[in-house]
C-alpha cells in the first residue's frame, strides 16, 4: 500500500475539486494510506475552520475517517528535522513522512516541491502524483 503525506494546501483544496479532490478520493476508496501526525491534523482543522468549513458535512466525514483509522496511520512522535529553510513550518510534513516511512509527500507548496526527494520520499504535486503511477489513473 502506498503511504502518502498530504500537505494542508492539497487537503483544503480537495474541498473545491480538481486534482486535490482526486488524491483524497484515492484515499477514501482505499487505494492509498494517509500518514498523519498531530501537528498536521491540527493544521488541517485550523485552516478549515478559518475558511468557515467547520459545519460542512464533508469535514465531519473526514474527521470520522481519521478517528476510526480508515486507511490512516498516525505517528505520536516525529524526528525534529530542519529541511525546509524557506518555510520551516513545512518541516512537519517531512517529519511525519520520515517517521511513517511514507512514499510521497503530495503538495502544492513550491518550497517543498523544490526539495523533490528526501530519504527516498518523493515530494510532488497532486497532478504529478496522479499521472506518475498507472494505478492512480481513471
């Protein structure tokens, strides 16, 4: 099973469709496993609430999937890494990916995409993720 860390920008964008939604749909259909840490979930929820989505049915569904561990692995601890110099707050995605041995970090963040690869973890856009593996084409 392919393990992925989904950056907050992709997660939030999934509510509006496009390739980010297709990535999240792959998770919901059981095709990929989502790697999470407390800092990532906290950021997801914080951003969605700031956008006014706290009462959305879809947010409730996602939180329920997280809580029940549907195609999700959590890490309670992550290594402290200093990889993303341009935006140190993004290190949480790499830290989670390393802790859970993820295959990909899926992001729209240029500072992360510039890294491309960290400890054999590919850092790519939703479009590249979806087009790069035949199993994800529909």
